[in-house]
């Protein structure tokens, strides 16, 4: 649909996804940080968290940038339980 909008920044490379217990650790390239603003950052994070926590093995998400923690994505993200 032409109404859909791509959230993940161009050039982002997914290096790997590993599990630490029930936490999915997503290792991406630094292009992932090229989001437009904090609102867009939250949309990206929420989209990924909402998708992956639907898997029974995944309770939370942690992001790495080129294998390293980054101050912009330093939290462990969990699904918002409403």
C-alpha cells in the first residue's frame, strides 16, 4: 500500500540475532541510528519489540550497534502490556 512507510533507516544491516535467555539481542549496523527524531526511534523500537515478543521464546529485546552497546539504545525493551 502507498500508505505504508518504511521505518528502518536505509543501509541498515542486520548482523545477527542471538538469544540471552528470553532476551533477543539484535546486532545491527550503525545506519540503524539514522532515524529522523525520537518519535521515529520509538516507532522503530516498538515495531520490532511488538513483532518479536509475539514469539513465545522472546520476552525482551536488546539492541547492539556493530556488536557494541550504544547509549542511544542502551535499554532492554519489553512489550507494553496493556
